[in-house]
């Protein structure tokens, strides 16, 4: 499937090795009312106009110069000078979060940890513990959707914080937004299912010692809307969608890159503030609807050696500046010192260590920040 963004909205189009340019243009005409001769089609990041002049109707979309592949996005506009000229928004290459199959992979995740720990998780857990839920009330400073934005060098727009609801599915909503530009419980449940299927299919990569509990227990709990995700989930979803996911820690400024060693062409950016995830989108202006933004960008590996320096990577440079601003606004939670209350028994605990210990001793995994 490829994603079509046109003046009337968005749609998906089935792409096969035999799909022709003519069939795509006919589909676009049906959607937008723009006849093929007046269609301007753009792909990539930044969006680049496809050269369709003198191209045969039977040209395959997978062939040069088009070279479209599943997950790409095509931006449709009416050619300048034709009637009802329309300037389409500039979104990104995208994958569909509706995919349901798990991509087999024999390699273990480069970073993995159970959903059962607060903070940006480490590689393994030394003792079993149940998945916890993110505290539903946070003491971090409040930031409104679209309130924090940083211009990207080169005039491509503003990298903007898309604030995700404070529920136990913030990680899944953030990752889902990268691919569907919307939030929703249906997306979260699909992503939870992808994680559960991957753990079930690859016991050698996800043994009990990595999960911090029995695989059966983890698989069951991660499918509950009350369980929150961490590095294991980011690693699995990166592998599934073949997209690098970079998670930037507001408090430390550290960038945790999932799938960075796989050679993926695209990457998405999420922001981690201690017990919560949000997502970043590139918008024409800070007040533009985030749903029409760019959320996938060329990965650092696809940019070559020059991208090894953050200063030469305008997107990541803007992302780190944005997180610096969030830190100044105290938009993060110190997981070592925050105080929590167990919603099941009412016991008060301080910091991640005591919360995990209480969860191991009692099986209680639902906490609220006090």
C-alpha cells in the first residue's frame, strides 16, 4: 500500500509489482477530480515532484524514474496555471500501521527491556516483574499541543511537539501517529497485537530473562490497555515497520535509536519525558494541524557519514533543541525521586526502584503520581 494525500483528504492505494502509472493517475482523478494532465505528484522528503513528462501510461510505479515502494506517500496537487490550483500540504513517506503480519528476524533487538520498568529501560531485567502502567496524573509542567516548536534549518518548516494523551497507551499512540497521523485506541490495540505476536513468534529473542517475567504473562499483559510499553516495544515496532525510531530523553538529552543498525531508509522521532511519550511532526507553521505534518524522515544511515554529526542533521538538531526547551519548562519527571501511590492498595512509594519492588512483591502494577 502507498498513502495518497490529495486536496480532498487522504487515501491508500494498493501497490503491486504490476501497478502502472495510468492506474494511479486514474485513482487520483477519482479522488480529487484532477485529470492526469493537470496532476502534480510529489514523493519523498522534502517532497520532490515526479517527472511524468513523456512517460508511457503503462510505466510501472516500481520502475525508474518513479521507483515507488510500499509505505511511500504521494502528495497530489493541481499543476500551477490550471484551474482551481491547490497547494497540497507536504507530508512524508509513510508506512501503514494497519499491517498485521510480523516480519521474521533472527537477530535480537539492539536494545530491549521489559515494559515493567520506569525510565528509559535497560537491556534486561534481573528479576521478574509485571508490566506497570504509566501514572495517569503527572507532576511535570503542562505543555499544550503545538505549543513548543523549533524551526528546521533550510526553511523546511517547524518541528513541533504533538502532545499525546496521558493514558497507558502513550507509547503506542506516539508510534501509531508516525504512520497514520492520528491517535486512537484501535491503532494502539493493533500495535499491542504486533508486539505480542513478535514475542510469541521469537522465543529465542524474548526469553523470560529479557522480559523480566514469563513470556506468557508478558504477552497477556502487554495486550491490556492498562500496560505501558518501553524499549522492547519500540524495538519490535521498529523491526516490524522497517523504520528507525529515535526516542529522545528530555531530562538527559540522550537519543535512544531503535533499528539504527538495520539500514532502514526512514525514521520517526518520539519524545520521552520520564513516564510519558509524545511524538514530533514537521509542520509548515507551529499552528498547522499536526495531522497534516511530516512524521517520517530520512534515517541517519541513509544520509551517509555526514549525518554522524548531529550538527549536520537538521531534523535531529531541531529535535534536540526542542527537548532542551521542554527541559527548561520542566516537562519531564525524575523517575528516581518522584512519589507514587499504588492505585490497588494505596501504598505510597518513592522512585522507580521502590515501585518495581512493590510490583514484584504484590503483583500490583497500577500507580499514580502524587
